C-alpha cells in the first residue's frame, strides 16, 4: 500500500498541525458531539453555503488568497468554522460553507464592517460570471 493510500482522506482524529489553520487538517476531536433526542432540536447549527464562479484568469490567485485569508470570520460571535471547496471538474467554481451557532449570527456577520474588510484580499481585476452567485442556508442536523 502506498503512502497516499494509507493516509486517511477524512477523519476527526488527525494530529494537530501547526502549519495549517484548517480545522479539517487539524481536528483532534469530533467536530460534532452526539445529541440525544431531547437536545437535538435545541443544538441545531446553521450552515450557509455560497458559490461563485470566476469568469477570468484569476482562479489560481483567488485560491491562493483564500489559503492566506485573514481568518476574520473565525472570531466572529457565533462562528464555528469556514470551509472552502472547489470542484475538481469545475475549478473556476468556489464554494464556501460557513457553520454558525444560529442563523442570526450569520446575518450579523454579513452586515458587519468585518465582512467587507475580509474581502480586501480579493485579487485585483477579478470578474465573476453574472448570475452564478448563489447562497443557501441549511439547518445542520447531525454529523
């Protein structure tokens, strides 16, 4: 078995990595605790998933900007984590999943000065595909 085959793709038992700020790569305990039927309805978190599509040659720059993002959302009240994805078959698409203790915290963030400040790292000249932006809100039910 090669080294790549023996490395887990997803686990919540991966060792803490000081080189990565990504919770996916540094989680040492499960991200979700087990809920009982009595507490399940009161412990539901909110997830906002947004997508945008890059229209010009800035894909690599945008991805690099996300890798070096200032992590301003991380300390916002109610913020649990941010995950950023790009489909392998449509690399110009960027998907963001932000996890919140409640939907109200996400809405406060969207209208805060820190939201606008966090977009300072957007590469100059970035163009998005008109009408391709999407944002959806989900109830996080369980892991």
